[in-house]
C-alpha cells in the first residue's frame, strides 16, 4: 500500500506537541512505600515519532486493568459516569488457571504493539507506563485519546468467559446520544479490519460464545460510550479456556497477536 494512504486525515490545527509533552510529564502512579494509597489517574506515556509510513498519525493504546488494582479495591470500585449509567473506575481483570494475569498480558501485548507502530513513525501514547500501578479510571483512559484527537484508539484485554468457549472478539461502540455518535461507523470499520487481521495472522479463532464473527457491539462499556475518536476494545482470547490460555501465555503468540493488531490498524488507516 502507498505510504501516502497511511497519513492521518486532515484535522483542524491544534497544539498536539504540547498535549503530548503534558502527558509525558505526568507522574507515574504505582504502589507507594508509605501509608498513602496511590490515586488512579491518567499516566499516559508518549514517544517522539520518527519518519515512516505512519508519520503524522497518533495512536492511543490502552492496556486494560493494572497490576496494583487488586490491592486497592477502595479506589478502583469508585463509581464513575459512563454516559448511560455508573460503573466501577476499573477492575482487576481475569487470570488463566495457571495464574497468568490479564493485566500482565494486556501490558505485554500493548508494549509489543507500541514498539512496532513507533518504528513505523506513529506517535503512540499508552494510558499506563508499567504494570505495577493503580488504574487509571476508564473515564481517564478514554480522555487520553479524546484530548489528543487520536486517529485510532485501541484497548487491549483478554476475556474471562465460559471455560468451554473459545476465541477473540472485538467490542465496538453503540451510539450513545450526545457522546459517540460520530465515531460509531469508523469504529466498526476498525473492528472489521482488526478481526480480519487476527483471523489471518494468528491461531486464535473468532469467538464461538459471544458476538458475531468476532464483532461485538456494546453499550455498557464506558470507554466506548465516551469516546470521541475511532476506538475498539479487543478481547484477544478467553483466559478461562484451556486452549486459549495456552496461546495467550505463549510469548510467541503474543508477538504474532501484536503483529496482527499492527496490520489491522494500518489497514484501517489505509482504507
């Protein structure tokens, strides 16, 4: 595909560099050594873009959950407004039977994906810098991409579904009046491109227990309800299923998954 097709759509001028510097300067949230618990808040991390086919594109990657969440239920259980109701600020995520935590999986895949996109010239911002902090809340994760007017936002997860169910699914937004209507259609195109790439590039099948051929529209996800940029949440497989868990626990599979997500994002940007 021509590099010219991979540049960001024209947008009104804005001081994106200043916003990126602000995110990069935010304090890292992690478990404290004193008696004061950390506060879940945005800890976005930006990287300077380099020349490449994705130069001029801004991508926000949100690795779901966080390693310190389990120790601070009083913080992550705080209710936040998600446009059509209230939900917990964040959750702990799931695990495989062998104890491999979803938050660690999410962060590993996000790190691999961010590296490849940065190598292609994209400016990539992640919503947390490590896997030892608390939060941030789902509202703040979403605000990172919204404030940057990102070209693409992707939240990475693994599901805790029925143990006899297999496969990935991609949650996409449903129109919530006054919030995300303008990005429902492009988010659907992003979901389709990512689903095609995961199916073609990895050994993970589309889910056989939820969604339709890997696509799952949702109106109960705060990050999708509040988004003002094209965004999806990728459930990369079912950690409660033995076969899926074996794949998700394999570093080689995680690399192939990150590569597939890279392919899907580039295809969306080229469409």
